[in-house]
C-alpha cells in the first residue's frame, strides 16, 4: 500500500506511523526524521534545513522533494510506503503525483488525523524524543519513560526538540493551516481521504486507522 499520513504537528503521526508501518509491512518515511538525521550528521542538506525548521517554516520544495524522492526510490519502498510529513503543500502533492505516475503507481489512501488544537499543544509540550532513534517517542505524562530522561527501548538520552518551543509551535500550526491543510481538498478531489479522530489511547487510534484503511482497500 502507498499511504500518506496528514495531520497537525503533534497529532501523533510519528507515533501511529511506527505501528501502522509494522502492521502493513511497509517502510515509514518521515521527511522530518530525514531532516533531523541530516542535521545530527552535519550534512549540507541538514545545514540548509535547520534554520527553516527552527523557525517553524517549511524547508523549500527544491530541497524536500529531491530528498523524499531519493528515499522512495530505495529498494525497501518498491512495494509501498507510509509517508509522514510529506507532501506538506499542494506543490509537493503535485510533485508526488508526477513521480508516481512516471513509475505507473498510485496512492491508495490519505489518512487524515484529526485532533483539537489544545490537545496538540499538550502533546507537543510534553514530548521527549530519543537521541539514538527517532521512532522512540515518549510523553512526560501520557507515556512516560520508566526512568526520567532515559529511553526505555535503548537507554539513549531523551531530549526536547528545538522546534517544540511555544513560539515555534504556534508558527508550525499556522503553517499547517495555511499550507498543508489545502492538500486535504486536493486529495479529496481524488477520492483518497479517510479521516479519523486521533483522540484516545495510542492503540485505540491505531485500531481506528487500520479499520479505516481496510475499508478503503
Ligand atoms: P515533522 O517532524 O514532520 O513535524 P510535525 O509535522 O510538526 O509533526 P510532529 O513530529 O511534531 O508530530 P507528530 O504528529 O509526529 O506527533 P508524535 O507522534 O511525535 O516536521 C518538522 C519540521 O521539518 C517542519 O516544521 C518543517 O520545517 C520540516 N519539514 C518536514 N517535512 C517537510 C516537508 N515535507 N516540506 C517542508 N518542510 C518539512 O506525537 C506527539 C506527542 O504526543 C508525543 O509525545 C507522543 O508520545 C504523544 N502522543 C501521540 N499519540 C498520543 C495519544 N493517542 N495520546 C496521548 N499522547 C499521544
Ligand atoms: Zn531509544
């Protein structure tokens, strides 16, 4: 299956993507994680992306689309993928459609995670991420690690993302409403959108998502 996950910052896209990708045996491709990996490795691409990310703005399409395309062309993505954080504006959605068309492929579904803004703000404020592995995500109250500041899965340091400050989160939400939400209508016109509530326990949301995707197959 080829799936796009869309939803505001802090909706739980990364959290859900980890479970959904495993259930569906497809790779989880997160452009945010790819940028953060480049930043921690000190690459030129990471250097270009960092200032945009820290300000809560989108990294320019020229940089993002090429990076996403390279990742989608890896052998593990030949039979499907779960895109998290890409596309993030209509130009990127059009670039993705073009890419897929060239290969004779199509998207199967766009899963839209709905969460009220006050909940999103709480989720982001308490988020802690593992330095070793971006899929190891915790929350100080909702899913606290056994030992404060230490990853349960690998013992790595937990840290708060640079772009999770209150001011940057406000900007990221604004960017989501003005630039990313329009892709939902873009994909509705293609009949691809399934919307679910992302409120409730993590496993309840995963079940809801799996049901919605099954209904769409
Ligand atoms: P990106 O990394 O994609 O960030 P985002 O979209 O803002 O999403 P987040 O990672 O903040 O949240 P999430 O929905 O994954 O939530 P999570 O699962 O962690 O992008 C960052 C930046 O990179 C962008 O601002 C931009 O600059 C750049 N970028 C990336 N892609 C780009 C693109 N295509 N084009 C241009 N620029 C791009 O969950 C959040 C918290 O809630 C966690 O603590 C978690 O434990 C908790 N939680 C999750 N589910 C639940 C639940 N059900 N109940 C209670 N708590 C929960
Ligand atoms: Zn870890």
